């Protein structure tokens, strides 16, 4: 998950879009994140941004299943932490 998040952070000037994509990925909405990135590729600030967005799109599309698994593992970790806290209060 961290390298994906790192890739998203490379969006530089697009803080709002960066947050949207990151939130979509963290909520297991990879297809929506890819769609958002596609829109951004069509209207980049410059060629470097277009190249970075294309790389990000490729990375996410090739690792779709791994990203989903990371979200599931993170959800399980959160649930385990909640259960632990409830038992030890």
C-alpha cells in the first residue's frame, strides 16, 4: 500500500485529486480511481505530469488484485484492534 500511496503523492500540484484518488484506493474503489486518473491524463499540466499519471495508471491497473487485498488486510487489522480494545477496557 505504501508504494501506491507514494505514487499518488507524486501528483504535485493536484492536491485535491491526489486525496480523491488515495481515498478511492483505500476504500477499495480501484475502478473509480483509475477512471479519475484517466480523466487527468487527458488534461495534464505538462508532459511530465502526463508521464507520471500514465505510470500510476499502469501500476494500479496491473496490481488491482494486490491493492484490493491490501485494503482487506487493513480492514482486518482495524477490526482486530477494535476487538482488542473492547476486550481490554
